[in-house]
C-alpha cells in the first residue's frame, strides 16, 4: 500500500485529534491575529468614547447561558470600556434565566476595575412584564425597579443621582439572544423616550437587525463572537473573543489543508490507476 493510499484511509480519530489540537491550542495560547474592525462595531465604540465622565450607561443583558459563548465576551468588553471611561453603569436583564449570570459578570468586571456597587454601578436584576418593563422604566425607573438585585432600595443610590427614567440615560445597549432584545428596546424604549441605542446579538440574529442599523434606529451593532473580538481589539484588552477567533481561524486552516492534501492524494492515485490501466 502506497503512502497516498494510507493517507486516504487514515483513522478518522486522528483527524478529530488534529482538529481538536488546532482548536484548543489558540484558546490556551491566543496569538491575537489581526482583525478588521467593522463600521457598525466602531460606531458603538466611538459613541462610548464620546460620553463624558459620569454619564449614565444602561446595559441590558438580554440572554441566558445558552448564548454565553458569543454574548458574554461582548458584555465584558463593554463593561470594561464603560468603567475605564468612569461612566455610571446601570445593568439589568429582561431574561429571568440570565439573571444570575448577569450579576456574576458585572461583579467580576467591577471588581477588576475597582468599582463600588451603588456608587459606580448597580444591577437592577429582572422584573416581570417583559417589554412592559421598558415602558415602566421610561415613565418611572423607581417604580419599575424599587430595589436592586441585592434588595437595596434604588432611590437614593449615588449611581442613580439625577436619573428618574430612560430619558436620563445617555446611552443604552441591549445584548440580545432573541425576544425581548434589541428590537424591543427600540420599539418600546428609544422610539418613545429618545435616548441613543446600540445593540449586540448572536451571529445568527445579526442579519435581521441590519435594517435597524441602516435606518439609524440603532447607532451600532456588535454581531456574534467576531464583533466581540473587534470590540476587545478596540479597547486594547484582548480576551476570550479574540482567542475564540484564533481557534476558528486555526481550525479553518487545518480543514482547508486536510481537504487539499486528500484531493492531491486522490487525483494522484487516480492518475496512477489510469497509467496502469493504459
């Protein structure tokens, strides 16, 4: 049996091992391959950069652990940027299944940045009502969330000084994995109360949100893991998203090489068979 024949009959477990190695190595040791920044992600970054210190930044973490691989890095990158800019961060979620995860990631990034709960940030948690919660916040924030996730009364918190409703929010971003998400925040929030809105979403949802982006109904969009990697690059803090993109790139290259090599061996054997038959 020739070398080409042995390669074409290689145990598939070896191929799985090669793909697994190409995926795992960049996750453990990210290379930080160059990433082209898209205009929609840059728009979110630029607007955050333009906000004066102590502006109110509302982050609605509208996803659960099922969408964590794509949206969790987006949330971390946005929070790092907001805390670096000394913005007042007001976080919440419209998904009850993502409440614990949202509280954990906010606490993690806040401790990393040395920020104080109640003074520099607050996690409002979840309130029943779905999109009605957005409307209630537009009318009276304290009626919608009389206390934060930890049970502390929201009225009187330094982070909410001068904030009575969504009209007092400088910039809001919804990181959505479905409904309610970015579209709900536009229809029931921005359209009524006239604050600036950005969005983040999973890769599969992104195409459906581009009409909102093109019409100016949202000012920017972070799409999937690639969008998170772009934002990490913009803030100069490369994390899981950049590592994930490295892993994807390495895996794709490995697959392309395997397909090319197998085709070379296949056509080589086919040519040999024709020569022997002739």
